[in-house]
């Protein structure tokens, strides 16, 4: 977590302690307990003797792993006046290892989206790094929240007067440190942004009402596509396998009264109910849920979802970025898994919110819609 700033030339960040210590405590106690038990006679603890060749290595492994989480700390410090970036590994307050890099080696702040795969799931993280040509990146922070990562990158960009190379949307966007807080309207007035409105496509999926100062758009659900078909087949095959290989044999060969009935109900809920609910959500997203977009000289507002609709609004003067991004499966939102490959979406970002809309529209239509909306926002 970022630490309180007492020197405007210094940025500090610390990892470890807190929840990590609570996670490591059981491992540490088990390891120490096993080591102690190795030296306690069997007639004292009332069990068999614990062999040294087993108890000591086993206990040391657990105690070491737990001790790293319990007592380990990692501190980052960027000192602009000294021109250094320092990473310290500590046991409580004592530094055991240190790494120092010179700030002059780096020429940008890198912000990316990366997928981390665990044993049973995957998730997206947004690492912030110091980067430069021909030098190893210096990792700074990592968050699962894109807005939090973006804010941290902006703090570092202003501190070091380095541009942000933002690749979270699937393409490189370079944001200069001296214009991070400017609205797109201000950037357009200074010539830092351009906008050319193309001819409208011959056929539009969405309903557009545009009078030059106000834009109202109703975007239909994406409908049937290859990604939805893949999801439908996968869920259907999973449920058929579960029913034929487990449910039918169990129900026909077992007395289902009492505890077995509860067992069947729980497993049915997990292996049939959850996939079915997920499929219902995909059907709603593909065939029912619409998006309503309203753009005016005051704000950008987007409403989407089904059965409950979520509405997000950003005042025009607070929109700092407005661009065409790439929606990739598994990154920006869970519904993206029903899309094969990548698709475009319109992204608006402020310091406090982020809005995406238009995903699933044809390329020429979303480009046209983006230009219309931007034309109002920068006017």
C-alpha cells in the first residue's frame, strides 16, 4: 500500500504485514509446533515418537513459509532528488536485501493489463512499472482494479515527469505527464486531440438520434454469435455428462430418502443450477439487454444490463480519456467470454469512473458512433 507522503520528492510503497501476516501465522505455528514436538518424549505428549528426519525438515518448511508471510516486508522507495528507485526486502524493520536502480535509465511509466492464471481460475491484474529501452523493467505496484492502477501511474508520472505508456485497451496510448488532468475538451482546444466524423454506414444496428448538440443512442443486444454457440455447447455437454454419469445412476440405484436426498440436492444445485444460471445470464446479455447512451454538452451517461439496469454518468469536463479500446475475453468484464476474438468498444475515463459501451457493434458503426459522441464532448 502507498505510505503517507512526508517528502514531495519521495514516493514509498510497502507490501506485507496485515492480511499477509494473518495468512502466514497458522503455517508458522504449525511448523514451530512440529519442531517442538520432535524434541518432546512420546510419554509426555501421549503419542508415538516423531522422527527427527521427518519432524525437523517438515517443521522448518512450514515455519519458513509462515515466517516469510508473518515477518516479511517489501518496501519500494522512489527518490526524485537522489535519482534512485530502491526495493528493500525486510524481516520486520531489518533490511536483508536491497536493489537500487537509477531513474535516468527509465523514460516511461508502463501500465498494462495481464491475465494471471491460478489453479482453478484466472484474473486480470494491472501492473505499473518503470520502463526504458534496453533496461529491465522496475516493478512498482499491481492491482486488480484498473482505476486504482491508473491513479497510481498518474501519481508516478507527475512525480517523475515521465509519460504513461498505457496498453490496457489493447493498443498503446501515450499520455504526457503535464496533461493528465486535462479534459478531452481542453486537449481538443489545444490541438492535442482530433476528431473526424466519417460518413454513416449504409446500415445501422443501433437507433441514433443526433442533432449536433445532443446524441441519443439505443444499442441492441449483440444477438447470436459464435462465442455464444461455444458457451451453449460447453454448458450443455457438461450438464449432460453430469446427468448421465452421476445423477441418473445415483437416483436409480440409491434410496434417496434422508441424507442422500440432501446430497443429491446440493450436487444438483452446484453442477446443474450454477451452469444454468450462467447460461441464463448469457442469453439475457445476448438477446435481451440493451444499452442506452446519452451524450450532451453536460455529460456522458450510459445505462445497460438486464433485468436490473446500471446507469453510469460522467460530467463532460471530467472526461480525461475517450477512445476506441479492444474488449478481450477475460479482461474487462466476464460477459466478454461470449465473444470469439476481440471486438471494439468505446471507453470514457475520468478520475472516479470508467464507462464502456458499444461492444458488439460492427467496426464501421462503432467508429461512426465514437466520432459523433466525441464531437459533442469536445465542442
